[in-house]
C-alpha cells in the first residue's frame, strides 16, 4: 500500500505583493483563526517525488506535475496524508492518463473546476478520502452563490412570462364574453347592445359586483319613470292603430 499525500499552498501568484499579502492574511484569519477556509492551491503526491495538479492553459491538458511541495507559483503551507491506496503504479498511471484526457486546460474554472476539484476527483479514483472541506470551501460557496443567483433570475423570468400569458388569456376571455353578450347594431330592437357604450357599461358591471345604495334623486327618477310608463300604457291601443310616421 502507498500513501496518498495532499500538498496545500496559499495562492500568491497574483503578480501584486499587496494582493498576495492580503490573501495570506485572509487564509490566516479564516483558516488558522476560525477554521472556515481560505484561498488555496492543492496537489496530490503518490509514488515518487512528483505532485499532480490542474491549471489553466489554452491548448492541451491542464494536468501537470512538479516536485512535491515546490510549486514555484504559490507559497507552500502544509501537507496532509489522506490515506493509503492498494493500486499499483501501473494502475495509478492509467488513472492519470484518463484524467489527462478528461481535464483539458481550457475547461478550468475558478469556482466550479479548479485544482482542488481535480484533486478530489483523483483521490476518489484512488479510493482514499477527498480533500478536507476547508480547502475548497470558498470556491464551493462562490459557485453556490452564482447558481442560486442564476436560478433566482430564471424563476423570475419564468414567473414574469407566466403572468403575461395569464393576462393575455384573461383579456381574450373577457373580450370573448363581451362579444357573445353584444348583438350587432343591425338587429332590430337591440341597437344599443352592440354599441361601445353598452360594452363599457357591461365591463363596469363586471368589475363592480356590489349594488350601490339608491340616493334620493334616484328614487325620484324611478317614480317619474313609473308615472310615464302608466301614461304610455293608457295610450298604447290608439298608438297601435297609427303608422310609424305618426309615432315619430
């Protein structure tokens, strides 16, 4: 059985001493101080003095090796023995060849596919525990935040689309009901039902479902209309004998 060793570095390759020092201080506070995590690079050592990791490149594989604990791009922090594997060196080489094909350099992503994700995958295939949670916690948190934000925006767009669609359906339904209840102006005795004034009154009645209390003026108008109706009923027989011209 062979030990699988994880090497961890502070990420200090920004090109700015001020930024690099800030990252080191962040790692000290969040990792050494409260044990939450930090900004780290990791690599896996097995069989020999080389460590294996993953990084960005425009062409070819992103999998690379360097002397264990001596990556010149970062500041070495510590090493952790993750466990032991039963795999032979031949099998480990086979796994590395597979990872070389599956992890091209252009697929590198700081939050979702970085060196720590590669080491997780490598350790899983070797049959040993994955990296401690604090090593890649910041990347996981950032990736989750991006995913939540994207999901929220998608749900908002879907809800907006559904609201607009429902509004259109409701509008077409109301217009269809109004059309069915209105009669064309050519129909005798129903000229007012097809008019815009009638449709406006119909929509007003649809929205206002509660009857309004009658005012004193409304009662007076009703009494006057009733009186006129009786007068017309008394004269109804003579009017029927006259022509339409006489009625006008």
